C-alpha cells in the first residue's frame, strides 16, 4: 500500500514540475516579453497605413497593447500569444478597455492561418522572424502588409522603413 502512495506522490510532483516548466519557465525563457511604447505603436500603424477596412493580427502579442490599439482603428484585431499569463492579461485588459473587435488567443503562431488578415504586426527576435517568412509568403494575399520592429526580414527588401527600426513589407513586392 505504501508503494502505491509513493507512486501517487511521485506522479503529483511530476505533474506540478511539468506545469511549472510549461506554463511559467518555457514562455519566459523562449519567448522574451518586450513592451512596445505608444510611439512604437503609432509608428507601426502609420507605416502599415492601418485603416478601418483592415483586419489586423499581432504575432507574439505580449500584453496585447498593439492588438488593442489596432482594434480601435481597424475593422478587427487578433493577438496571438504563446505565454498563457500574457494572454490572460490581454483578455482582461480588453474587458476593461474601450476598444473595438479584438480577440486574444493563447496559441502557437505556426497554427494560426494568416490568409484572412490584411496587416500583420510582428515584434519577434530575428531567428523566429526569419523562420516566419515562408508562412507569410504562403498564407498572405498579395498586397497584404507586414510590419516588423527592430528586426528586418533577411532576404526581403522592405517597401519602406523608418529609422532602421521599423520595416514594412508588402506581400508580392518584397523581392
């Protein structure tokens, strides 16, 4: 009987360790969070020429401020975030903020189909960003706009850039 209790205790400890690693340590270690200032957001919106007809998505949405702001300007906005705590925070902020149509998803960015979006905002590190190029090319319609902050897409020519910090790419015109 003591052996069964020991096995049950070990299973509980294993589950707790797995929970801590997956829900806390993994998002912090592998998807570092960085805040975009109001100036950053306004510059990215200006660069994208974001309008009320656009459907926008923020990949790696962090605390949700880009998607929340985009929902006030565009038809709708979606934030995709892998860190569950930041997703919950974003959802909470969308409840207490004055905003338009916005949704926050706790999801891997690779599993979101981008075909229906007009504007994609991305503030990810260069390694993740360059892996994303093929997905952007494959799923986005010609003329869709991609705006990155701090990291250019290697091998793609930006349509426009500001201060070598903000980069605009138009699908079909970046080669």
